[in-house]
C-alpha cells in the first residue's frame, strides 16, 4: 500500500492515469474471509462462498468445469464440502446472492475509488 500511495500521485503529476482491475467474482484462498468460511460449516462467513456436498458415491455435486479446464469444484478436507471456483482452485467463487458479500465487496471497491479521490482534481486530467 505504501508503494501504491507513492505511485498514484507520481503518475498524476506526470499526467498519467492509473487503472486497477477490480476482480469481483472471486478472491484469494488466502484471504481472511475464506479462512473463516472454511473453518467450519456453521461459520457466519460460510455462505460468503459457494459450498456444496459431494455426491453420495463421491465427487463434486455437479460436472461444472473451470474456465481453464478441470472440475469447477475443489474438496475442502476440513469440512468435507466442495467449494466452487470458475478458474483455478485457489480463488474460490464468492456467493453474490449473499447481501453481506455484496456489501463487503462494495466496501472494497469504495476503498479503491476513494484512493483516486484523495488527490487534487488538477492531477485527474492530462494538461
């Protein structure tokens, strides 16, 4: 964050814009939200992700595939359920049907948008 806070005004002083890619579909499996979610089936953040029981004979609940190939589900050994991912297994899919997820992600987006508002408007356009 320290580097970004130096980068943004330096870029604006040079008439450059900084564009960030806000990924809203998933977040890292190392994020505290996911650690909480996978800690137990009754954790309040459990519904922040898409979890499903496997089939009775084993394997994920559906044959959905990830965009880069392979199954779209990964078994979590701790809870015995599968979490969905659209790409590679490390970034689990967020459950956007949950209002708390929407609020949490909108707060993240607001954080980054506010970063852009922190600099004088004279730096927001090219000279």
